[in-house]
């Protein structure tokens, strides 16, 4: 490991525990449908990315890379998933960040680090969806994939510490939270 790699590892906060990383990696290998929610949001993301004149899209928690498969001919789509080898390198900031059904999977002790990382990576705008019900999928240790199951009213103040909420598209507990957020100005 180079000194630069060592420095980057020590200055960037951890986004998940090693044990949880392995549990998620195992589920990605075992279940071909785990990490495929992005396909349900392709048209919304396409429309928003065009509206905001995004040059590049970061799919944060990309899973099976559904957004890349659907949009790479139109946009520079970058993939990041800390649980998938080859997609786990720290990403560069992007004009538009898509975070589709990721935050509910975050271990509670790491939520602040993940939200700060999302904010750091958002150059202009992010589209965030959060499931607010338990998952139908379970990890190899028998636990539910959704580590944080909370109502939209719980999530809003968590997000507001890191972003300006631009538009709430849905905050129905049965459908989850869908919103557009802007990065804070540098004076915030």
C-alpha cells in the first residue's frame, strides 16, 4: 500500500464495519436481485439529470449497476458500492448523486459518516430514496438488511444536517421517502 493510499484510508471515515461489508458482499453474490432497485428510478434520474444539466452521475450504493446499464450512453455514470470489490474505491464528487434505497442499509453508528460522505460528493444535487419498512431480504446472519427502519419524519432532520431539501417527492411511510436535495453553499 502506498503512502498516498494509507493517507486516504486514515483521513476518510469508515462507512461500514468490516463484518457488515462481508455480509452485504455475500448477499450480493447469493441474490442476483439484491441491489437492483435503481432500475425503478431510471426515468426519474434521467429527467432530473437533464433538468440539472448534470455532466456526471454518481450511483452511490450502486449494487448491480442498474443506472450505469440504463444511462451510460447519455451520461458519465460512476459507480460506488463499499460492499462490492472493484466498485469500492472512494469516488470523486459528481454533479448529480443518486442514492437509491441505500441509507436504510447503513449501520446506525455509521450514518453520520455516510451522510457526510454523500454531502461531500454532491457538487450540485442528489436524488435520495429511503425505504421505511423492513426488507424482505435477510443477511447470512439472519438479520434484516434494513439496519435503520424509521419514518420519514425521523429521516428529515438527519438529512437537513447535511443538505438543503429542495423537493419532497414522497414521504409516505408505506412507499418510503423520495426527495431531491442540494448541497449547502460553502458559507453554510
